[in-house]
C-alpha cells in the first residue's frame, strides 16, 4: 500500500530551512554566473535526443508524444543545451556561455537538482575556477580532484591494461602490467608529483603535462591529482574535475565534445550542497 503522503524513492521534498537554502544557492549561482558573462537558458523537460547521451538507455524515463514518437524526460542537460544553442538558436544569439538551473530525472523515480554551465569553445581552467567560486561562496571547502580521462584510455588502448581494472581501481592488476613506469603513475597524488615527467612514455607524459599546466594556471596547490580516475562519460574526453566533501560530490565538470562542438562545462549538484549547508540539527529535507 502506498500512502498519500509518501514520496517516491529518489525524489526530494524540501521545506523550511532546506527550501530557503535551495533558493539561496540557486539565486547566488544565477547572480555569479550572470556576472561572469553567462546567459540563462531553460530547456524542455522532454527531449527527442536524450538517448544519444547514454550508451545504456536503461536510466531514461521514456514515453511518447502525440504522434507516437519516443521522447524521454530530461536525464542530462549538457548535450541538449549544446544542440539547442548551436542548432536552434544559431545566429540569432551571439552568446557562447550559458547556464541553467533545472533538475534531471532518471529511472525509476530519481530526481537531481543541478546548476549547470556550458561554455562553447570554453576553457577547462575557466570553468573549474567558476565552479570553485560558486562552491566556496556557499561557505563549503571542497576537496578538488583533477583527472584526465585520456590517460586511462591510453593505458587500455596502447598498454594492455583492461579499462575495467582501471575503472574499479584494481591496483594489483594495474601494477601487474609490468610497465616500468606504472608504479610511479599510480603513486601520483600531489601537483609536485608532476614536476618530472621524463620517466613516462611520450603520450602519457603529454596528458600528464596537460594536468600540470591546468593546475599551474588554476593557482592552487591543494588539489589531488588522480591520473587513473575513469568514468564512462559519453562525451567528456580529456581534463575533468570533481569537488567533494565527505565523499559526496558537490560539482563535476571538464572539457567535452558534442556533435563535433568543443566545449567546457560543469554541474553543481544542488542536493549535495544543501545537505552540507543545512545545519545538522535542522530538519527540512526528505528524500
């Protein structure tokens, strides 16, 4: 029996303090992003193209339009924003930097509130700095992790290490590859570990160098370098960042390619930020 006051698993109810914090986060984000030159966009809840963003269609909540064409509830904003800007708005609007404040929905009943930003032709360091400014404006102190998804792909494609072993961080299996430089790669953690890249093959050293340059430009030494981090992201293909607090992901982003368009962007996960902003003894959020 489902009682009339129950809410589906994975959905959110905000009230009182949490509702006020949610509104404050979204208002502050809108103000800061507008000041940074981003235009606001709100995309449709329904999309014909969501399946193109997911190798596995199972997370999609699918239904049909009036002509029986399949549509999905918005499960990802990034690709739709890029397509709408480049194909529908076209020359009618000259802006290349956009932000949105809207939830995404995945099967069966999961909803996730986000603040997102996409910069067509954008720069990794710029979007990372913008995301960090948003998180720190909420008086949160995240752990910043920087990775390069090209490195695990090179290890799989050229050096015989199974991508599944990298994704699961099976260190013993990775070390068992016997590559003379693999242990040094596994041990990379701090920016200073990137000072000397001469021990690595040229292709790996080049991708590590991209991380080192991004960290230098970011101007922070309190970041964690994660060269083996890998996630099955359909369009993110190079530099990535994650900002976490107590193992909760507050924001992620990086450079990507959608429909032959190079861009950079990020998502601030509103729900996680609310949890870490809400006083521990204050009620006002159920999920």
